[in-house]
C-alpha cells in the first residue's frame, strides 16, 4: 500500500508538472515595456527610429482580417528605413508597413491584428530578433519583390509566419530566408508561389506544434485565390529537419 501510494503521488506530481513545462516551452519572451505612446495617425519613419522599448499603438480595436491600409498602420517605413526596439500594442490594426527595403530590429507585436509586418514595395527586408504573438493569419505579408530575411524571431500562436502574396497586381520572384527562428503553435511557417520562382530557405530553426513548414502555392491574379500545390521540402522549399523547440 505504501509503495502504491508513493507511485500515485509521483504520478500526480508528473501530471501537474506537465502543463507548466509546456507553457514554459511556448513562452513569449517579450521585454518589459518602458512606457506607452498612442498615435492619432500612422507615423512615417525615414532613417532610423529607436523606440526605446516603449509600446506603440493607435488606440483602436482590432478589426480582425478586414483588410486595412497605410492609414491604419502604426509605423510606415520609407525606403531604407529602420525601426528598432519597439513594442507594437494590441490597440492597432495594420502594425508596420514598409514602402521598400527596410530593417526591423528587436520589434515585438503583443497581439497581431490583420498582419504584423506588410512589405509593400520592392527591396530587401531584414527582420532581426523580436517576435509576434496571436496572428490569426499572417505575421509577415510580402507584396513587393525581393528577399526577406527573418533571423532570431519568436512566433507564437499564428497562422503563417511568412506569405508571399498570391494574387497581387505585380507578381514575380520573392524569396524568404528563415534562420534561428523559434515557432510555436502555428499552421504554416512559410508560404510561397513556386510557379513565380519563389524560394524559401529554412535553417537553424525549431518548430513545435506547427502543421506545415513550407507550402507551395500557384500564384494567380487579383480577385482569384491561389491554389495549394504541395507542402514539404522541395527545390523551392529548401530545408531539411526542423526539430521541435
């Protein structure tokens, strides 16, 4: 009886400990906010804007997956601009827009609304560090042409980390490089249009409870929905083993 009681106690402890362990693995390491700023209008950034780890928002409620525009963004980065050390609050709709090439460094989204980052213009973009949580659909929406590098990013509870636009007016080759990323509880890490020459290269990345690592679509024209072609490693989806985090 005593031995059975000990076993029962150990089992109960294990059951209680398990949820905590899972919660720890999927934690979102957002830094503590050093203040808050609410903008009445989208803020244009040229050069470099250091947010000092304050939380920035628009004082509005998220409208879900209703497509917004530049007027609904928190920051609009001009070609070549850098946004760093900022927290994007939940009281906004469109997050950050880039008009061309841009650098996003140590930027955190507490609760993604429509998209976290929309790359509107042509040029290469770098997302360094930072993270995003709660994206119903996309975290990074790539509409322009060029290469996006996502390095050292943490993404939790999301639809897609990256999606190359499947039906934009201008379609062409887009590339994404994902490295040193930690992903938890998502539907798709990257989505590309392989018929347009898109490529996705994923290295040194871990994913827990992410259904698809890389998925190929057939890019199409405005008003039409891109068709899913395949998922998994291929000539366009370049990755080997993606381990659990």
